[in-house]
C-alpha cells in the first residue's frame, strides 16, 4: 500500500523544516489525501491497460478482460489467450506485448512483486524489465503500491510544475533540476511528490 496520511504528514513536516516555502504551502492548502494502490501484478497490468487512453476506455478494457479471464485476470490465463480474443477486449498488439511481458516475468518467477529489492534503484531496474513499464511507471508503482518514502518521480511534468509553483521558480524545472532541488528532502521525497500533485492546480497557491 502507499504512504499513509500520517506518513505524508511526517514527511511534509520534515521537508517543511528544510524549506519554509513548503511549510507555508502546507499551512495554506493542508495535507494531500493518500494515494494507495494494491501491491502486485494486477496494479501493473492496470497501468499497461491505461496507457494513452482515457480512464473510461481503460475501465471498459478491464471489464472485458475480467469477463474473458476472470476477475483477477490470472497471468497464466492471459498468456494462454489468443490475439483476437484480447484484441476484442480492446488490447492493441503493442499492449498485448506489454501484458505478455509482465505475465511471463511473473509466471517464471523472474519478477517477484512481493519481494522487490529494498534498494529503490534496484527495484526500479526490476520493474523496467517489463516491456512498456518505464522509469516513471516504476516510480509511481513503488510510491503508490509499496509506499516507499523516498520515491521522487522527477520526470513527471506535474511534479516539475508543482515544484516550480511551490518554490516560486520563474520556469518549470527540468527533470535534472527537480532532482537536484529535492536532494535535501531525502528520505521523504515521496511525501513531497504527492504534495506537488496536490498543489499543481490548487487555486489557493
């Protein structure tokens, strides 16, 4: 599960002590709600299904897959399904490739989603073995499904924009700049990331 409300509060208190601008923003807009996803295969499959489509379209595909393969969409069963059946559910050739990559890694045991390496970078390297799962998707999974406290998805445009807004920067920082600016926030950059999303479009700031 992701960071709890108390973990987010603790993390933002720490970051606010490092940067008064963050503390002022927290006092003005309050703490963000936790963002929690289940740990495991289904969450990553949902990530693949949801890539580059609307929430409604992704939900429709998931409903059809569940009807075809069962509620849990077991990886063995997805691997056994033929191309046309998956296509009829709304999975493109590319997404079928990504889904099969995930399922094969899970079925063979090469990827154990309940025993990822404790080191965040090593865990990201494991997750990005899945075709279609890049660094951003891996970081989001580790933050929302595992609640790792120091995940900082600096490549996320909303994180960059939220950070620029919070720190009063003239321009949205680049990924490299966002990483550098957040170094002092270790080991609570996860709470800061969730707060940047909370602040991104907040009219109170």
